[in-house]
């Protein structure tokens, strides 16, 4: 498999995981009293771990004109985090396979 194909596959998988995490998080938000309170935590951590990494760089309070964009910004940061993780995993997998092919195991 070429590196470009492997990179595309890993990025597609990362985007799918991000979509599932965001959909699960929204599902739990809207059904909190029935089902959401029992399955909320895994979806929350899957969806929001990139936000926790960049939170020290956030301002303590968003400006008033930016208050309404807090959730879309959070989703965008989460997507970028999942895509960066996917690229790193693709690089590691590609490097490991090249290392194995050369017989240097």
C-alpha cells in the first residue's frame, strides 16, 4: 500500500470516529434523562480530548461577539485533533512497515 493511500485510509477512519463521537455526544445530550446519563462519558471523552489539550491556550472568557460560536469552535478543534492523530498513526504504521520490510527487525 502506498503512503498516500495509507494516509487517506487513516484520515478517513479518524473522521469516522470523530463523527461517531460527535453524534453520540449529541444523542446523549438530547436523551440525557433516558439513556444519555449512562453512556455519556465515553462519547464525551472521544469527542473532547483535543479540546482538553488546547484548553490552557483558551482565554478564560470568550468575547461577547464570539460567545455563540463556542460549540462550533469546539467541534472544529476536535476534528483537527482527530485528523492530526490519524496522520501521526499513519506515519508510524508506514514507518514500521518500511522498517519491517528491510529486515531490520
